[in-house]
C-alpha cells in the first residue's frame, strides 16, 4: 500500500512538471507580439501590463531628447511596418505619427479616443501629457489590457491579468497618498510645467493658472502676477526641469515655496522600464511634501 502511494505521488509530481513545462513552452512558442508606441510614458504603461509577454518598443528610444525633440529616423519605418500593434496619444501631439501613418500595416490605437479620457484644454491648445492623471492611467491600462488579452492563449492571459491587477493596486495606493496629501495641502499651487498640470487634475480648486509663453518659460508678466497673488495667499510654485529654481527663489525673496519636479520621462540605455510611471508618480508626491508647512512633511 505504501509503495503504491509513493508511486502515485511520483506520478503526480511528473504530471505537474510536464503540465507547467508545456504551458511555459506554449508562451514562448507563440510568435512574440511586437508593440510599438510613440513615446516612453506610453511604452511604460504597456510594459507594466505585458512584461515579457511581448516586445515593446518606443520610437523615442535611443533619441538624445524627449518627446518634444523627437527626430524621425529611417529605422522607424521598419518598426511601424513590423509592428502588430501601434499605440500613440494623438496626431495633434505626436505629429511625426501622421508622417509614418502611410507605412502602418497593423492595428492602430489612439489613446485620446478612449472614452472617458480627461483632457486639459488651455486656450486654443490641448495639453496632451495625459499620463500624469492617475485616473487616465487606470482607464488606459484597462483598455489596453482588454485589447492585449485577445492576442494570447489562456495561460498567458492569466499572467497578463495578474500584471494588470498589480498595476491597478499600485495606482490605487498612489492615488490614496495623493488624496491624503491634498487634504493637508493648505497652499495654492501654481504649475509652470504643462505635464505636471495633469497630476492636479483631480484637485483643480488648489491650482492657479498663470500665463507662460509657448515654451512654458516664465515671463515678466507671470512673475508680476505671482508676486501679486503672494500678497493675498500662501503659494507653492511648481517648476519643470527647464526652469532655474535658484533665481526664481531669489526673485520672490524666498517667500514662496518653489519646488522642481522632473516631469520628462526620457529614454534609458537599459530599455523600457515597466515601473517608470509608478516611480514618477511616487516621486511627485514625495517632492510635493516640500509645499507643506514645516512639521507636516512626513
């Protein structure tokens, strides 16, 4: 009897390993899905969902600059021609995608067309940095997950679902921290970085808009308006990496809190980081604690 049970146990172990070996091999046996995105933030969201189940490329990867300095290269034509899916935000933002569209041979997804996506309109233009709105990232992730699951077998779909769930859990945690921060943030916010403006999209009452030029530079009229506002209320000025923080602090005689946020998500030599979106959002929350009165920054 004992011998029979031992034999049955060994057989169960063999069956378990054979099943899992075959399941794993079935993933690698599939032709690996090729997904091409326009920019690094979009690629990072995609990568967080698919992980190693697909090959994710960004047209920005390998560029010396970020989105606004993108230069079309001949190799990009091959990338879009060989892609199974092409994902970008909008033709009005990534103008180079319009030039490449004649080479598209696969399904194209424009994130701006997703129902429910929140867009910020400033005068005659639209702010397209939608990835800093956590609700937008959740919505984009859901739509992409539903799209991707059609491309894989049942075992890979389970892995895809787990990746998606983990991403949403992390986004919910960040959103809770964001809400808690806004509850104790007593100062009004002036955002001079168009990308970061989306982070405050859920808390518009605390954000004061001031004029900047077409490149987001701080103009004389902007400085005068900020000085005037500072006489009436407590202010925190949010800058991007292009702004000179030292000179601005001196201009306002250190009466206004000035915080610099690194909003650009530039390419790295290591490839597409699947945690890039999450780490950027965590970083923003950490640095925004500098806007709090002393003693409330923890």
